[in-house]
């Protein structure tokens, strides 16, 4: 016999939707809203799991999931990965003039409305909320109440010193060689950091930038803004081929290499130290700067950075977009010491620096030990989703790592990446074909990148992987040619 569950302390709650008008999911959402208003459901109380409530109400789990998603979207409920769905906290300002309380009142708690999506988006990694949302909101309140840098002055180098010190603290353990806070420049995310580095490097009317033949599209976009030519370098399982770099440099004005040696995007490959040293040797002979994008790494480094291997020409770019949140657009660039003045000028002449309240938030966030704990928890959740992906798709040619929030799937012979992506989208799963990571003239392999979306329920993610597996196992005739 099925027994109703207690979801509020000492209270049995079961909504009635039988006599409500409209779709059942809206009826359920209205019943939950009413229970919250009447305080039958209290703030922070956990709601029943989707399947349990569906069983009790004799409706489908999809109907319950849709109601929960609607309420999460509007801020009435909040979802915590691995813990369930809860009534969202609604702070009320005790004093209308109290800036901290007012901020808490207007900030939306949930990070996503996609806990139970109709279409599963796996085009870009999406982070779970493991506590960083609450932490950021608290720190934002502190900054608003007492901004260290003020709110009436232009930013300057001295203003940003505490934030740079916090970035240095955040990067501890990353093998960057000799590092002073003055070597660091804050940027609006990693993409802006790449642009700042290239602005500081490129000279003359026709500069050339080298990237892996499969590479992060942002490298090409940054080059296009600077009117630089981009050439893709042939690669193997360890990254760029040094001899190919040297051959291109003989006939082109190559000034910079943009690369992701720790976590290559999109293939998830890793460039070992010996290969990095070979690339450094070529870069020194040909006088080429090396810009390293380390935004996708979530675990420990596995080899020295190019800045450590080549202090005179190694640039390092990273951000918190894949570890804490992409919303704040907090990134940082570490220049080789001879190029620090040029990097500072690129930022100061371009946008004067970050907004001072954002710099204050950066200082508080990156120096707070809870932020590092959240980053570690994010990685744990991502690893769980990656393992699910590997368990279901691992019989095919899959490149992955537990600390990387995407996998690279080489399609079996006969498949075409664009057609496979279309078939996946017909199954309500969105992924990215290899064509999106190459230059216009290059030929793409038949492969796809599957990003981890940890903002959706794990069961929904697993179901999406099963649909991809079904496509791979039984390709329709129209795309299996």
C-alpha cells in the first residue's frame, strides 16, 4: 500500500488538482503556489521527487517535471543537483533603506529553468549550483553595502591590486613560473582575455595567428576583430605538430600561436610536456608568442604552462566561467614579464578596466575559501555526468577526461556529423558538429562535441545519452550513407 510522504515537518501535504481548469502542469503549479502562500509549504522545505508526486496524483512524471520547471523559472522553487527541489528563499527587507536586504530581495535564486527541459542542450557546458549562487549573492550584498573601491571614481591600477592578489591566490598550484600580482590583468571573461593578449602582441599590416586545425572558435573571432589571418596547424594526438608550425612560419608573418594544451577544445586531448617543449623550441627560433587558453581545465594541471616553459613569450588566459559561473564575466590574463606594460595598455586604453564594484566582488569571491570548495563540488558533479556519458557511449570512439566538461565523439564510418546532429535534434538533443571548430577552407572530421549540461536533472541527461546511443546503434538509412 502506498503511503503519502511527509514533505513539511509534521504535515502531510498532497495537492488537489482534480477540479482546476487548464493544463494539469499549470494546475499543479498553482496548487504549489497556494500552499506556499498559505504557509502549508515553508521556505527551504523539500518537495517530493517527481516520480513520487506523479504516482500520488496519478499523473505523468513529465507533468510534474514541467510544473516544477515553471516554478523554478519564476523563482518560486529552486533545484539543487543531487538534493532535490525546494521552496525558494524569499528575503524581505526589514528597512527600505537597507541596501543589503534590498539586494537580497531582488536577486533571483535559481540558476536555471532547465531542470526538466523539453530539449536537452548539450552545445556548451552548463554548471550546476552547488552553493556558489548563494555565496555570490551574499558577497554582492556586501559589496553593495560597502564598496571598497567606491562608486564615484574611475578604476585605476591601485584600485585593482586586491583583486589581482585574489587572482594570484586563485591560481596557486598552477605552474606559471615567477608570478607577481602586477603581471595579472583582469578581463571580461576568457574571450576578452584572448583578445587583450593578441592586441598586445600583433604588429604590422598582415599578422598571422596559428591555431590547431580543430580549435576553439573564439580564437578565430578575436583574430577577425584584429584583421589578422588565421592558419590551422595539423595536429596529432598530442596537439600541434612542431614541424608544421616551423613550415608555416617560413612563408608567413606568424606572430602568435593560440592553443589549449591542458584541455583541447573540442577534442579533449592533452599536450604533454615533451611536445610543449618542442613547440617552445620552434617558437623561439621563429620569434612567436604563445597564448595559452586554460579556461576549460577543472582539475589539477598535468604539465607546466607555456609561461613557465618560455617566460619571455608564454601568455596565460583563464576565467571562472567553467568553475563557478559564466555570468560575471571574470577572466584574467598573465603576461610574460617583458610584455606586462603592453597588456596593461591594451586593457586601460580599451575599457579603462573592470567596473570597480566587479573588481571588489572578484577580490572577495576568489579569496573566499568557500569559492574553491564550490569549484571542487562543480567538478564532482560534472564528473558524474561525464561518467554517465562514457558508460552509454564508450563503446564508440570517445575522447574524454573526468575533469573536462565535454566529450569528443568520432562517428562510425558512414556517418556525417551535420546529419547526425540533425537526427539528434529531432530526438530533442542539441550537440555541436566538428564543422563549428574549423576554418572555412578546412575539411572537418565526422565527429561531434557533446557538452555536459549539469543544470538538468541527471535522469534527463541519462535519457538524452540513451537517445544518442540508439541513433549510433541503429542509424536511419537516410543518414547512414
